[in-house]
């Protein structure tokens, strides 16, 4: 009887953790326009030293609430996940870039391997004068997102497109941090896209 009771208690304690794990694992996605670092790794299988992210670009998941919480400075692009640390390596500023024009409209696109109830999408951009040869920190980013798309709990569909405008006054190599905040878990998905902006 004692053995059965202990077993029942163990199962009861394990179920909430399993449910949370399953819930978190049911939603994954990444930014494909502008191409983020994990997309670059997945699309260019020969791109040097990408590691595990080549096979699961959808999995950069970390606590939500950025910038107040979320992954630590220096590991934002990897979501603080050690096996994706290659995403934090600035590669001397030599990641492939997407060409954009300041002040012009742009369609941001995501790919999802599974949809999830969503709070919002946010897009942050680096400040003028940031150093692309160093890992990304909060101080490198403008304090407010230049685009916020509220979702009010709706589930995004794969191939989601969102219209925005590239901030005026920007030029040269910048980094756009996209944050997909999930509504019904404690997590968000993080995505770093290297861009080359032409002044308007």
C-alpha cells in the first residue's frame, strides 16, 4: 500500500511538469524575413560552426518579459541556451545581412513548426554606433521596440506576415531582435537578424 501511495504521489507531482514541458514544446518558430541567424544556419547547411541550431532553428525559447527579463546580456540571440551559443558569436560582424532601406515599409515574416496562443510580437533595433563585433546586450538596443504587433491570444499561422517601417535615421550594419511572446506559457522566442540599412 505504501509503495502504491508513493507511486501515485510521484506521478501526481510529475504531471504538472510534464504538462508545462509539453505546452512549451508545442510552439516553435523563427524569423525568415529579415533572415535571422538560425535561418541562415538552417538554409546554408555549409555555413561554418552553426552547431545544433542548423537542425532546429525554431527552438530559441527563453523566459518572456524582455527587456526586463529574458535571456542574459551576451546570450540574447541564443536565448541563453548553451548548445545554441554560436548565435551569440558576432563572427567579427560578418554574419550575412538583409538589405533594407530606412523609412521604407517592410514585411516581416515568420515560419512556425507549430502555432501557439500569442500575446504579441516585438521588434527592437540596435542603437547608432553599436559594435557588431561584440555579443548583443540590452544597452546595444533602442529602449523601445520600433514595431509591436498585439495578437490578443490569437494563434499565428505559418508564413505570418506583419507590416512595419524600418526606422528612419538608421544606416549601415544593424541587428533587429524579434521577440515572439507566447500568451499561455512563461516563455518567448528570440530571433536576431543582421541587416544592412541604406539611409533614406
